[in-house]
C-alpha cells in the first residue's frame, strides 16, 4: 500500500473553520451559512469534490457533516456514481430475499433510489436528520407506495444494551424493529438492513444482539449489507491477533467481502490524526486504507448457530467464557481452565495442550472446541464458572426476556 502524501492530506483533512462575519457566504463560494446565520469555511479539496458531484449541497447537507469533527461519525453518501457501485455489489445477493429491506440513515437517498430502480419492492427508511427527511419525502412522492420514512437513528440502538439507559428511558426498548414478524432462527431471514458506518461499537452491538437475541435480532436473524472501514473488517474478520471480539464475530457470523468504495464519497471525511505507531507498516497500511476506501460486506448470523450451541443459554456462556479468558490473550490455557475446573489439566494435555499454550495461540474454532470440552465435563454444573455465568444472565435480564432450556 503506497504511503499517503501527507501534504495532500493536510489540505484535504483541514477542519471546517467558523467565520465571524455572516457576509462571507455571499462573497465566498467556499463557505456555508447555517440556520443561526453563522458561516463556515468548507475545506478546499472537499469543496472541489462537492463541485464534481454536481450536487446542490448548500441546501441539502447539514453543515456539521462538512467538518472532520469526531462527533459526526455517521456516514452519508454524496456521490451518485458510488451509489450505483454500492448497489451493483450487493443487489444479486440482496434480491434473492428482499422481503423487508431497511436502510439506515439514507441521507440524500442516492442508495435508496438505486435499490428501487434495481427491483427492491419496498424500503423502510430510518433517518435522524430533519433536512434529509425532507428530501426523502420528495423521493417518496417519486416512488409512491414503495417507501416508508421514520425519524430515527438505528446506529444509536446500541444504547439499548445499556441497562442504566433502559431503566431511565421511557421509550420502547427495541422500538423501531418491534413490528418485525418473527421467523425461526434457522429459517431464511426476512430482514435485510443496509447502511454505512465507521463505528466499532456498532459491530460490537451486532455481536451482543446475536448473543442475547435482542435489538436487531430480537425476532429473527437480520442480514446486514454494510459499507465499513477497512480497519473494522481487519479487526474482526481478518485479525492479526486474537481478541474476544473477533473470536465472537467469527464464531457467530457468516461474512463476505463484496468489494470497496472510495471513502471520499461519504461525509464527513476521514479525520486526520497522528498515529503513535506510524512506523509499523501494517498499522500505516490500515490507516491509509481507512482514508481511501470503505469495504462493502455482508454480515449474517449463522442459521445453524443453535446447532453449534445445543442450548440458547450456551451461547451466552460461550460469550462469557471468551470475554473472561481473552481479556488478556496471553493467559495460559491450562492454568485458566484449572481455576474453573481443578484437575482438568491432565485431560487437556491428552488433547495436545501444554502448560505453555496461550489463548492467543488458538483460532476461533479451537476456542469454541475448548469451550465445548468444558461444557462436557459433568462437574461444570457446580463450578465457579456457572455461578458467574448466571450472574451475567441476571445482569442482562432487563432486555433479554427469552426463556432458556435448563
């Protein structure tokens, strides 16, 4: 991966500047006036890119997405050609079962229109920005009876996994997807969700949703067609080191990489930052990838998940097992397992583990096998592990009302 020209980036990623005098908007084609009458200077290269798209952006894009603020991390597509690329990558797979298609934060509706033009019969839109909702209403007029629009941000659904937030909120715990009719887990999914994100916590939330069958997964498996940062993909799907996150991701999801899109077609543009480990080539390559591109991927909870885990509660126990033992991946396997089940070391040695084997020496499938070995021991029912796992289930009981076979 070639090194990004730093002088070029310093201009491209220059923060939007606030201008004190409101007359600047009339005198400068590179400025934008917000609702309060304050003017903001648009970065030169961003302004130039906006011009090439042919988009009338001044009255269609909230000014906050024209800055590189770390607070504005929801991504919005601004290039019609890239919208066509996105849909061309996913349409063959999506149209196999476009039963209930949901698009998160559709923004200007470029992807929405391409989906409709390519045969998706109906799309449920969830958009948080009022300015975009107004534009989407025009699109709904263009495609009558093929769109519904809700003023909501599904990317923030992760807060519903926070027990304290649930206790203090008067909102329905899983509001936006509460009307989805459930199918059996192993049946083909009727929910396909489309979006773009560079938020790690959103992928972590999908893992928790699957483990506890809540939020997006409360009624059935939901399939996601997402544009995500390359660093997220490499962290979970193609990791260089073992973490609890990528072990869970690889165990519970089927996933596929379709292709890539240019990152600058999405607002806000990637924020420049100084890397502490810039000398490490791998880290630099991933950082450069994040500036240049987004990966288009498919994430689907495995339909045979509850064949892999004989009981639904076993999946929660596996999540607890992974989270506890991979908190520090250099933990040695046999000493860690001996704390759970004293005397088990001899059985593990027979299975080719040794006293020096660490959790980071294992693959996701080997960690799953180790957990199933643990589950097979009769003594496990009265172990300290089962006591702590029961505490975890109690902690998450507020939003997990499903019954489990004991």
